[in-house]
């Protein structure tokens, strides 16, 4: 072989080796880039998922807070409406009691309360009080009752009150007390307000 051929052969060999090594380096670099890109994608997806979780939790907390505030507001409005309806209901009830107090049935009720109070007292001394609005009935009630009946200094909206001093007993059949107890214990039934049954 001649020198030129040897040089040509050497040049081709070097070029082939350089191409092979260059291709290998390029493949390794590409693989490294792909690996880095893949890791970056995994990390980006993980961070994105974590961010979504955080934001979802934040949104859920905000929704729960708003729902809670709305629920409190609705309960407040509902409670206020219940109080208004209760006041209206008991105002109407007081009007009906005023009408009832003009009837013969009311006088019968007073006589019955007096008899029951006397029966409870037995032979003990008892003082029975009627409302100032019933003062004109005192003679009729005293005749049928045969006991110490007095007109109270203070109105109690009708009915009677009686005291058995020796036994420290107060018998309170006043409409004022009965109304106060009824109002205190009164609760609206949600089924009555909604016009049917409520599904739990």
C-alpha cells in the first residue's frame, strides 16, 4: 500500500470511529435528556396533583364555611320567624281568653277552680284570689264557694290563685301563669311548617 492509500484508510478509519463515538455520545446525551425530561414530567405532575389537592381542600373549606354561615343565617331567620309567629299566636290566644272571660263557661271554670282549691285545703284556712277584671263576680263566687274570696291587687289575666298559709302552698290557676308556661314550652313542629313530612 502506498502512503496515500494508508493515509486515506487511516482517515476513513478515524472518521468512522469519530462518527461511531459521536453517535454513541449523542445517544447517551439523548437518553439522559429523555430521562431528565421524564423525571421532570413526573415531578411536575406530582407538584400539579399536590397543588390541585391543596386548592381542592381550600375550596372545600371555603364552601363549608359559606354553608355554615348560610345555615347559621337561615337558623337565625327561622328562629326570628318562629318568635314572630309565636307572639302572634299567643296574642290571638289572649284575645280568645278575653272573649271566653265574658262567657258563662268562664264563671263555671272559676267555680270549679275554687271547689278544687277548697278540696285541696280540706279544713285548713285558704284565701282565694280572683282577677280585678272579675270583681263583679265576687258575690256569685262567694255564695257558691262559701270561702274567703278576695280581689287581687294585681291582674293575672283571669283564673284564680289560692294560698293555704299553714302548708305554704300557692295554687296558681291564673291565665297569666298558664299562658307563660304554654309559651315557654311551645315548639313549632317542622312538619306543620312545611305542610308534610320531612325526609331525613
